[in-house]
């Protein structure tokens, strides 16, 4: 396993976040590694969702389907108060 040493300065909110991650008994190093892996996984998910949205927006058939759904939802919505 390749290792890399890293030195960071934590602000108050980062210290509090580290305390949360360490609460399950992890060391500082284990907590930071866990937090980095979790953050990377969330970013990958957001990135894949953003790519899916781009693909949908670029597809005329999908855009038409979204337009039809919006119209159907508008028809189902209660009337706005006057």
C-alpha cells in the first residue's frame, strides 16, 4: 500500500467534524481517511447525476417528455388562491 503523509491545520468547524468522525473510536488518521473516501464517493455520485442531467437535457425526446410531465403536473395542481 502506498502511503503519503499529510499535515493540515484544522479550523474550529473541521475539528468538530473530525470529532464526529472519530466518535466511533477511529484514530485521527483513520477518521481522515474515512472522511476522504466518503467525500469522494459523494462527489462521484453528484458528478454522475450531473452527467445524467446533461444527457437528458441534450436529448430532444427527453425534453419533450419532461414538458409533457410538467403540463400534466400543472393540470393536477390545485388552483392558485386569488
